[in-house]
C-alpha cells in the first residue's frame, strides 16, 4: 500500500489543472464522495490530533503534535475548491502560509503534518474531501451596491 494507490488521481489532478480534462465545471472534479465515510476516515487516520471541526469533531491532543490546533470548516468568504482540499490533504506543504512566524511550521518552514499518501486509499481521499467540502459555508461579504469608485467625502473637523 504505497503512493502508487494515489498515482492515477495525481495524474488526473495535474491534467485537469492544466486543462487536459474537460468537464461541465471545467477543472478538477472528484467523483461523488460519501461525507459520513469521509468523516469516519478523517477520525480513523488520526486527523483530530491537530484538526477540529466546530460542532462536529473535537480535537484530540493525545493524537497530535501538542499545541497544534487547526480549525477546519465554518464560514469562509469563497468556496473551497476540490483542488485546494485535495492539496491540503496530500501535499500540505503547498498550502502552508509562507514567511516568518508562520504558526505550526518547523524551523525550515515545513508543515508537521504526516505524509498520508502511503496509507490513504483513493476512496478515503475522495470521501474526506467530500466531508471537508460539506463543513465549509460561504458568507457573502457586505458591500455597497451603489459604490461608484469615487473616494468618500473628507470628514470635517
């Protein structure tokens, strides 16, 4: 059970992101997943050692890296795409923030998240991604529909 179990999906991800696969929604699209199976796989793989989903999965510090506590889910200002979620699972280094004082990064700026590629099945990846997609909610930022692009009038003192 090695990374070869994920290799076909990685090839599809690369092709889809490069425009090599066409679909109705353009880009990378996973097959249908099972959110409950994804939740179960998330727990079985020990993800709650560092991650929690408010109102659904509590963090279990005994499984993780001490103080690391990463919230998943909840309101976000834009839709989380499949590619972003898959990348966060199979290549967390790519989605880690850059720069000094990045929380949870080691001295070399790397993510401490274990490599799950050798022990996660494609079905688990699809189901976990489906579960994670379901735990995010998109909120619409407040905006002024009458904004003209003109600067606001200067305040009088």
